[in-house]
C-alpha cells in the first residue's frame, strides 16, 4: 500500500496486454506528442518490438502508466519509454514503474540499462537521477521535432 498526502492507494505492475493498447496510446499521445508526430501508434508498436518487455501500472483497476524495456540479448537493455497519465503523476507511480523495469532488466541479465530523454524534461531527469542513472552524452536535435536530448545509463550490479 502506498499513500499520497495521507490517502492510500493500491498499485500493481503487470505485463502489458493487448487490451491495454488504447490506454497506452492515450497516455503516450498526451506525454510524447511534443516530441513525435506518431506518439500514440508509435509507442503501441514499440511495445511489441522484438525483445521488448512492456509493463503497465494499475491503480484501483485502472491502467495509469506504462514502461517499455528493450532487451538486446546481450548485457545492455534500453528503457524505450515510460509515462504516467497526467492526473496520476507525482504520486510515486513513475518511480515504482522504473524500479519494476530495473528489476526486470536485472532478472534478464542486463548489466547496463540505457535511455534517452529530452534535456528540458526536468521531471523525468529528476526521476532517473534519483534511481541512480547518470548522464552520458548530450544528443543535439535528437527528436523529430528538433529538441535536444541526453543519454543516460545505470549500471546494474546485482
Ligand atoms: C517522468 C514521469 C514518468 C514521472 O512519473 P511520476 O509518477 O510523476 O513520478 P514520481 O511521482 O515517481 O516522481 C518522483 C520524483 O520526481 C519528481 N517529479 C516528478 N515529476 C516532476 C516534474 N514534472 N518536475 C519536477 N519534479 C518532478 C517528484 O517530485 C518526485 O520527487 P519526490 O519523491 O521527492 O516528491 C511522468 O512525469 C511522465 O509521464 N512524464 C511524461 C512522459 C515522460 O517525460 N517520460 C520520460 C521520458 S521517456
């Protein structure tokens, strides 16, 4: 049981199902349209890429976030996307999703988890830095709409 401002909520993480796709597309459109023209369908397709493990966060029986981990078959993994529906942000859901991804990466033999996020996305940077990621490089004009990004990495030692 978690709580925010003293109000408890139950959250579980589970693997994504086909029936989650409309919700994932909706959350993704809201979260990523400023970076990509096909944020909804593009993210849903990403969930089913070869090597992808996709997770959803369920609070009170409602899917309110998702994350996509890509396994390469080697010791590297990539967090391709993570997002929480706007009304559910700031309650620790993104952090718990991220730790679920890190656990899944460790269980699959990943030694270094990498991701790319927008340089100006201070909320996401805060969440990733707090989980132990560090910034590797700046990636100028990385996104189709021209924003700069940073690549980040987390060594997994367990
Ligand atoms: C990034 C994201 C997934 C974080 O999810 P979340 O559920 O809001 O995160 P949490 O509630 O676990 O926040 C963890 C910490 O980060 C901080 N934080 C979260 N969003 C923040 C923001 N926009 N600005 C500043 N700090 C922020 C919180 O204050 C919290 O710190 P605290 O525990 O000390 O209070 C969510 O903001 C989101 O979906 N953003 C849009 C999509 C995105 O940018 N994804 C990442 C790039 S792939």
